[in-house]
C-alpha cells in the first residue's frame, strides 16, 4: 500500500513540475509591447527646434532624453537609418503665458508650454503609423525670472513629452 502512495506522489509531483515548466508569466513594467521577433531596430532623427522662442539647450536635451527612453526601456537597437521603427519631428512651440493675475493687476503665475510634432512610422506594420502633436506645461511664480527656473521646468516637460511619445509608439496606449 505504501508503494502505491509513493507512486501517486511521484506522478503528481512530476505532473506539477511539468505544468509549472510549461507555463510562463510575463510582466512588462515599462508598458512596452514590442514583438521583438519582427521589430529589432529603431531610427530616431534629431528634432529641430522650430519654435518662435528658442532656448538653446532645449533641442539637445530633448533628443538625448528621447533616445535614452528607448535604450533604457526596450531592447531595440538604434540605427542611423532604415529602422523597423522610425521617429521624426520637431519642437514646434515653446511659449509662456500669464496664467493668473494678482489683486494688483500683475501676473502672479506664468505657464510655460512646450509642443512637439511627431511622425512615427512602423515599417513592419504601417497601420500603426501616425502624425501627432504632444505637449506639456509647467507653472512658475511670476516673481521668479524664467532664466532661474527654465532648466528645471524644461526638463520636466521633456520627461513628460518623451514618455507620451514612448507610450504612443511602443506601449500602444
């Protein structure tokens, strides 16, 4: 009788191990949903700053951050041209607006806005191609000079816009 119990235990253990080995669970914490069997490369062109107001460091900061998000969160190889995915565009607006006025009639809060136009081509599935505009805003106290807060605010807006672009291109959000 013990021999039969041992055989049942061995069979159940082997079946459990076989079942566990055949199942895989895959989590993607970055949200990317890329079929790496089809999509292996990406081309990201430099985005020129075509805004009417130009802050010199903005375009290089944007280009670096856009490339970095794909390097850090995907396994795609960046190539100069002919990538399976292709991202191009330009910074089309960088402006500041008075957001609110104090009781004295002066601006109390200023809103800074950045707009980027993006053309995305998926050479493995052209139904996913698009041309969209992405934007981000930040506010700062009007008693501050833009030059004293500009780098921090532009960095925040670039982070937000590159995340929006990443989500629209490879996370299918």
